[in-house]
C-alpha cells in the first residue's frame, strides 16, 4: 500500500524523534519515497545525517540551503506529497499548525500540503492533557487532519501517563489502512442531500430550520476523497465544496430537492439523505408581502405536507442500491430511528440525539449511533463531523461488501 507513495515526514524537537528513524526505515522498506523535514530543534534530538541516510534524500530544515542560494519550495513539496506525517509532533508545532504560524519549513509545508496530514503527538502527560493542547488538536481534527493518539506509558520524564508517541509500526499501519481505504468508492456514484430546505410564505418570509449542512458537506468531501462521483443536492447553506469530484445542485424548497433527487436516483449506487427537509410548506405562497393586519387579527398560514424524499427513493430502490437516512431525535431515540429505517426502506440510519451535547445542528461535532437494517448497531464518540463522516462511509463500505 505504501509502494511508490510520496511521504513527507516532519520531525519536531521531542525526545521521541529517535523513534522516527525506525518510522522512516519502515516506510522506505515498504516502498515509499520519503522526504524528511526537520525543525531546527529536531536537529538537537536526532542528526540530519541519520535521517538523510535512512530516507536516501537530503533532509530539509531551512527555507534556504546554506551557501548554494537554493530555495526549498514548500509549495512544490506540498504538491509532491501523497501524505504528510508529523512525528513526533510537539505541543508547540501542534499549536503553530492549528493557528497557521509559518515560521519554519515544516509548518510552512503543512500549510501548502494538499495531501492528508497525520499528526503523532508526543509530549509530557500534563502538556498533553492541557486544555490548550487539546483545543489545538480539536482544531487540527476539524480541518480534516488525522491525529494518531499517543499511547499511555512511561514518558521521558519518568512520569507515567498519556503522551508517548505511537510506535512506528502502528503509524505505518495507520497509513497503510488509510491508503487502502482511500479509493474504496472508486467508480461509485453517491448522491447526498444536505442542509435545510426553505419554504416560502411570501416574497420576503419563509419557514426553515437550523441545519447548517456541515454533516452532509463533510460526507460529500469524504466520499469524493475516496474516489466516488458525488452529487450534492444542497438546500441554502453558507458552505463551499472543495473536491472537483462533487457536482453541486443548489435547491431551495423540499419540492425542488425531491425533484432533483428523484431525477438522479436511478444512476446512484449510494444515496445519503442528510438534509433536514421541512415537513410542511405553505399551502398558498402569497405573491405579495403579507401586510400587518390593522385589526390585531393574526393571520393563519395554512400548511400542506412536503414529499418525503427518503420514502420516495425507498420505493424506487433496486437491488444493489443503498439508501442511508438520518434521524435527529429528542426522545425515544432508538425506537424512532428504527421506525424510520423501516418506513423509508433504508439500509442504514444514522441517529443523533439533541440530548447529547456536541451533537446535532450547527455544531462542528456530532455523536452518532449507526443502525443497520440487519439490526447491527454501532455507537460512536463525540467527534468532528469530518471524522463522523469517515465512520459513516466506513459503515457504508462494509454494507456494500456484505
Ligand atoms: O421523518 P424524519 O424527517 O425524521 O426522517 C429523517 C430522514 O428522512 C432524514 O434522512 C431526512 O433527510 C429524510 N427526509 C427526507 N424528506 C423529508 C423528510 C425527511 O428525505 N421530507
């Protein structure tokens, strides 16, 4: 899996830098091309000669190579890489990465890197547990970086706790799994609905909900990154798509979303219904602004039912097609989710409860339970929506294989 891959290994100034020699050795043995970048402090812990010998390439440390007038291009390096691994990552480098500081070659290259970035923290237990470090790690996660959690054990300070850099063999295994899973949706077509719908009452007013679209957009990016051709049918949201494999169809109302989905459903392998579709719309949309009534009489807005898109595609579904729904619940969560799974003929439902802090609308995190049609259930932790998207796609892949 690592054969021919271009990997940047960033080394920062921590005692665990000695383990990075083994890491580079393992990567090279697995067939990867490795470019080592060291921060100035890293050179105090392990020599550039060791690292350039193991990687077979001169180590880069500075923006300029002394006496040659040669500039090391962080932009070219960032484009060259299939992956970047920062190991060990000190609290200081993590903070710089989280906040966009670009004062050395390593963190500057991080900002230029288009490839996935893996961060293996190593530090003393109190630094690791400090809310600042934890917050910075959360920021890095929210930007889609992969954090390789440190292990618990004896630290260089002889204290026992969480902060030991993960063993090189395990870091290589994480990369291997990543590259194996990376294109597991190659050739597949995935349709995703996201965001709220907006139901007009008159030319200036509407009924809607608080959905931000973040979960659906994270799913679209994840599926596209794994090789799928994605169609994202989005209600009005303030989000952008990044991957060129995503075709975005912007809609406003539930009816428009229904039509856009039904028209395309036949060509899809997987359809993920993540949108918070308004259940009702105005029976009659006023063509002019509804005026305040002089007679203190409150107007009555008559509503009619919107189509249930999930149910509609559930009825159209052919063997081999997979549909996945969401259930955002406030009570009787499990029972309600299973009811929806059956009523809408879904293969899988992703349940989130508004009772869980850090779950639901607007937040950057989510906590989900995934329930499959065959009754299998999986409970996730509270994590950034980008990582929840990864978990959901992993489960869809499993479902496709079963
Ligand atoms: O019934 P409820 O709205 O709670 O179901 C939620 C699931 O159904 C979500 O997957 C949502 O995207 C989908 N849905 C839909 N069309 C609707 C209502 C919900 O596709 N009109």
